[in-house]
C-alpha cells in the first residue's frame, strides 16, 4: 500500500511539474518550423531565414540557437524583440557532403523552459548530378499560360 501511494504521489508531482513548463511557442510564433531546400549543389552554401514574431506581452530574448552539427550555422538576433515585433534566425548550411540531410536548430528563449526546434532538410548533389538535375528540370514541359 505504501509503495502504491508513493508511486501515485510521484506520478502526480511529475505531471504537475511538466504541466507548468512554458514552451517557446507560447511567446514566439515562427512562420514555419521546417524548411526544405530541395536539391542543392555540393559546396554551395545555402541559407534560409526563419521569420518569427513575439506574441507575448513583454520583450523576448533569444538566448541561444544551437545546431545539431557543425555544418549548420544559425545566426540569432542579439537584441531583445519587443512585444508584437518580428525578427529572424538565419540558418546557414555548408552543403559540403553529398546526400540527403535533416538538421535541427534548437532555439532557447530566455526564461522559457522548453525550446523550439527548427529543421532544415534537402539533398546535396555532386556538381555532375546537379548539372544533370538542372538539365532534366529544364526539359520538363512548361505549364501553359492562361490568357485573357
């Protein structure tokens, strides 16, 4: 009986603590959480701006933007973002290795328990494969223009 009571007490406490944690999504709203670069050429760095707005009642500070690997270089705003204002996190990807990629950037907002994760995905093609991809893409029939 004591073990059951202890277990239920611990469970209730952990649920209560978890429920009280604030999420980054409660104070900043990103336009998108995932960006697909599609097929990109090896050795040609690519960037995307993850635009967001401060939806809270106070200024927010982006404490950190931590990439999942060294091939991704995020740049975060250094100044506080005022209530209702927008800014961006720039995600840079070096495209050094050929093949598909799926990378994350963990964004921590000051004073908020749970961060938000941004993702960049795509496929890096070698120079030859990229040239062939572009040629094949150019051979695709163009959609007919509608005229008035």
